[in-house]
C-alpha cells in the first residue's frame, strides 16, 4: 500500500494539468529611452525680433556692420588714404573694399609670424608722409633666429618697416627692414600697438614679458612694460627723440613711459595730443591711463591703485590711473579713443573704451580728474572687441577676433529683455521657479563647478526649426531659440541665466538675480551679492556669461552637446528619459547624432583618467579648445596626442601635465589656484576651489606611468 500510494501520488501529479496553477506574471516591457512622445513647443518662450526702442532705453550707442567680407582674427583697424585697413593676427593686412564685401590682402606675413595668444601680426602704422615714401611699420612675432631658442625665450618680437609703391594697394614683403628685434620670454604681453604721434615720432607699446608680477616693467633698461618712442627719420635704423627720459642715460633711450603690464591698445587725441592707454591687469583690476613723457604707471608695484605688497609698496612718483575697474566688470581692457566725430553729439570729447571679455563699452569725460564711467552698450548684442579706432571721418570703429568690423552709431534699437523673469514667457508667471510649458528639460553628465550649487536646465526651440547637428556631437540651437539655466544653493534660488538667439542669428546673454523673498527675479545690470544661509556669498555677475560662452569670439551654448546630454534619468513630468534619445524620438534634430563620445560623471565609477578629462572638458574647454596653435585642447573627444598636454609645455616653459607629479603639472596647479588668481582655471564662475576635482586630478596624475597612459 505504501508503494501503491506513492505510485498513485505520482500518477495524480502527472495527470492534473498544470494550467490549473497560477501563471507567473509577464515580464514588464522595458521603459522607453525617450521621456516624451511628442515635440514640446512653447508659445511664449520665443526669441523674437529686437524690440522697438523704449523712452527709457539704456543703450547709448548701436553697432553697424562695415563689411560683409569673410575675415577672422582681427586685432587692429587703421584709416589711411581714404581706406580702412584691418590687421589679421595670423599675418595678413587687408583693406576693406568700397563694395562692402571684398577685403583684398595687402601684405602677407603668414609664413613669418608666430600666431597664438597675443602673438602674431599685431599692429600696423603708416608713415605720416606715406604718400611720398610708401613706408609702413609693422609689429609682429616670429620664430627665434636660433633653433631651438635659447633657454627662457619663446620667440622674437619684431618692429619692421615695409614699403608700398602703389599707394597702399599692395606691400612687398621683400622690402622688410627690421628696426628692433627683442627676445620674447612668453607667448603673451608682446609688442602691441604702433602709432605715430602728433610730434611725428613712432610710439610702440610693449608688454612686461608675461611673468607673474614682472619686475621688468619698472626696470628702466628693459624694453618690457613700456611705451617706447623712436624717430624713424632720425637715424639708421632709427634715432632717439632728445626729450626721451633716458636719451642721455639711466635707462633704455627708447623708453617714453614705464610701469605697464600689457598696454593693449592706445590712441592719441589729435586736438590735445594726449596719449590714452588701456593696460590689462593681472588678478583684480583693469586700468585706463593718460600717459605723459617720463611717467611711471605703477606696475608691478601696483595693480590699479592697489599695492601688490603692502610692506614694500613705495608709491613715490607713481601716476594713478584715470579709471580702474574690477574683474567683476571685465578682465581684458581694450584701450579706446577720444571721440570728436559728429554722429553722436552726446559723446563728443569723451574717451570711449571697452573690455574684450565682457564686451562692455564705457565713456568718461576727459576733463575730469576722477571721472565716473557711464556704460554705453546696456541691452545691446554682446560682442568681444579686440581693438578700437577711428575712420577717416572721425567716427568710432572696432574689430572683433571673429572677423567683424563694426561702426559705433547712434542708438536706434534697444535690445532689451523684460525687467522681471516672470514676464519673459519662459517661466510660469505665477511660479517663476518653474519653466513654462513647452520647454525641453535636460541635464549634463559633467556639470560646471558652481561652488556646490545645482542647476536646472531647459531649452525652447521653435516648432519649425531643427537643432543643428555638427561634428563631434555639437548641437546648435536655431534662431529664435532660448537656453535657460537656474542656479540654486542651500535650497535658495540665486540666478537664472538665459542665452537668447534672435531671428538674425545674433546671441544675447542675460542674467536674472532672484529676490530675497524668492517670488521673482530681476534682470541684472550690475554685479550683485546674495547671502546664503551658511554665510557664503554668491556673486551674480551679469557679464560673466560671455567670458566662457564667447571665449573664442563666437557666442554658443556649452553643456548642450551630445556627449553631455546622452544620459538617463532626466524627469519629463512623471517619466524619466534620456535627453538625446528624446530629441531624436520627437524629431527635434536636423540629423542623427553619430560618433560622439559620452562623458562620464567626473565623480562616478569610470576610470580616473576618463573622469578627469570629462571634468576638464566641462570646466576648461570653452577657452582651451585648440583654436590657437600652441594652446592645449581639453575637449573630451580629442585624441590624447592632439590635446598638447602630457609632454607639452605652455608658453612660459612650464609642463602642462607631468606623469606621476601633480605639483609639476600646470593643469593641476591651475585648478587649485586661489579664486581671482591669474593662474586659476576656470577664471570665472566660482569663488571656491573644487576640492573633489583637485583630489581627482591628483589621484589620476599620480597614477600615470607615462604619457601613453593618458586616455
């Protein structure tokens, strides 16, 4: 029976069908990678045409294009014989054709110049009797005549004379006569502006050689950190004006004035003969100087009006700047002009100057001891002027490094944003902390260091325009698009930043500072400090955005790129998705994205080298993206050997990346440099050091056996 029972039990198990038992639940379908099923479109967050002028419009000038010619790397503009000449830093002198579209090459020195930073072909001056002798004077940098160069020398700075025999239509490179050749220790702070003064002498600005707090600017015998003055008609290769302060000894006879760091552009006010100079500062201040014979303008005893070392700061005999402004307003002053034209009467007799990094233009009266600068460009398109000048009618011009030649004209249109964030149409008017319906949210794999703050990111793209797909996964927002980023820290809203692309393709950068009550944000027109609960101070600086977004002359988005937004986990309103996959699924891209490298989280689980490169990409590559021949390229997708980091040196001879030795690596030292330091990378956007990044770079560099280990 026992056996039978066992057999019967077995038989019953085999007889009853399994279908009577509960079936296991089916496997759930995988969630889609995309977060939206249809393209989002905002009816209110659209970059429209520039608004009509308001009675209280703040812009006091406007910009007008002078030529449609395709140019680049412009660093000087000179009127001569009824023509306008522009200097291309790569080694070309052009004149602008009267048709408004052509720019023939007059002089080609591209095979002779060293191009990069502020080296290359930098300035040109026509002899006062050019119509009779055809002489043209040129300032440029060239490879050293000894190769490899002597220790501590990067290349040579040259002041040379050339000749034209056809009234300036062409200049023969073979006519070169070198007047002054100087060994240059670094790739920056070189020979800059050339101009003939009202006295007929040639004036020549020279930087301090590029070292930190260089003593050469005070050394009367060194041709660095000076304004020089020579008589090109008084000897061979030149004569010395007898009133030069050291014409009879005690210093280099060419010196006219000293104590400058990097005098980037100067001009004479013809009616008064006054010489106005813009001197680029080091860590804290930019300055404008009115320069007189024998004057000492303080560097490196002072930066602006501040002592470098209070215990050794002897200011006896130093001449104060006319204007000093802090790096919150700009970090690269461009010396301007005294305006004597007719088109803008309100500016007549005023000195107009600007800043390359922030793009701000100011005016000051020339007859006041301590003038108060007045901003001229508020609300206008952001530009990055590299040099200013006057046309043949005395009207103001400037050029940009990305090839634009613009005339300053009376204000016609004020490109203003609404005063309140809630009125922009890009946020919920009742709850401005929320993006408006129809905006596309995204996040990035490797965020910018913001002193520990977090950012909420979104874009608005018009329904009829695709997002451009460029090489290496770069994404280009079409005209009428808006990119928005809101920053908060310690549960407090701080600022909302907007990049706005107008229908004509021009970009504008705007910052809204949040009110203490957190109900709305106001368009920032000047720097503002916001206190956080911890006691830390957050600085809202409306002009800083352009420092990175237009670092190399062209305004653009930065984090919005395939390698950054190809990531899961972004909230699309109850559903998580991958921004890149979502853009593709809802047909917002002009073409499929292929071949991009996805950046890892710098503090995630990837190999340290990849994480370090991702961090450098996010925080440093907006400036260091290889556009300058000798600069490093810190973009993540660039192959190791093309980065010019490991085994390479910077212009001052310091190793950029040394395996196993962070302390001998300039990249590492730049990351841990104090905020405000000229060595700090990145130079703006934060007030504290990212200690996690310092630890990451330290760990990675120490792990490197050699350069082949760099990913």
